[in-house]
C-alpha cells in the first residue's frame, strides 16, 4: 500500500508504537520528527543545537527548522509513509499540504492522567530507540533493552513538570488539527486508551474501510 498517513494524538498516546507497527505491516517509511530531532541533538549538528533547549522545555521547535527537516525526508521517498509527530500546529499542516497530500490522519485519544502515567514510566533504549513502560511493558533485565541490550534511559522531557507543559502545548497547538482534518474528511479517531494490539487492529480496520 502506498499510503500517506499522519498520526496525531498527544504525547504518550502511542504514536511511536503504532507508527512502528504500521510501517512494519504496510511496508511504509516511518518519519518521526521527535526521533529525527533527538538524533540531531545527539550528533551535535547545528539543527540539534538549535532544537535542544525547546525540546528540554517541552516547547515546539520553531516551524522553519522542522518543516525543512521533514520536507527533505519526504522528497527523498518514493513510497508511502507514516508521519509521527508532524504536523503539530496549523502552520505545519498548511506547509505539509504544499509538499504532499495525506490519505488518512489517525488521532489517538487518551485522557490526560493516563498520559502522565504512561510518560513518567516510559523508558527508551539509547541505542535502538525501543520504548518500554515500567509497569505494562517492562524490560526483562532492569535498565537493559530486550531487543539489543542497549541502556535504557528516561527522556529528559519525560519528567513530570515537562510532561504537563508538553500536554499544554499539545492542547493549544495540536488539538485544533483534529477538527481541521475532520472537516477535510480524512480523520480517523481511535480510542487509544486500550492495549497496543487492539488499537492497532482498529487502525488497520478503519484504514481498510476507507477504500
Ligand atoms: P516527540 O518525540 O514527538 O514527543 O517530540 C519530542 C519533542 O521534539 C517535542 O516536545 C518538541 O520539542 C520537538 N518536536 C517534535 N516534533 C515536532 C514538530 N512537528 N514541531 C515542533 N517541535 C517538534
């Protein structure tokens, strides 16, 4: 399938997890702006040094930086993709339209207290990026990635204060995109508060229904 999918939804709603499953199942590319920005920070590039303070504070990185980064990625692709974490405001959505049309926008709905719990117990592998939850999906050996043995760490922006700020930023900037895409007739809204498999199956079913 040559689909172009956007994953909306607040931080902690499972965008990364579902994007990974979708890309595996449907043979699409995964474009996560959060991952790309974290890589840029790690590599010490100019983009990374410009983005870091915004990310640590839970704020959005300025649009021009993110849009250029996404544009470059998308133009290099022939096939479909899942955009995870982009667009995050109206400006970015309009810019995306100038580059490409999207087929479906999946919104994962999860309430705020559940999001805070998920994010504060989230651990990420510093080597392969695999994501764990200390209660629901703990690693077999404490602090080590099951997949590659890498070291697990807590993202700097997954501390409680920054989580609250990220949720505020989401409500103010990203939430309006739900109605924006609903009006365009491409929105698929899914209850994201269920297990990973159930949420995934519903996304697949609803994508099929569109055809
Ligand atoms: P995420 O991994 O999607 O939670 O993103 C982590 C952080 O990267 C966010 O809190 C923002 O600081 C930054 N970021 C990711 N995607 C975007 C975007 N589309 N626009 C602006 N900032 C972004």
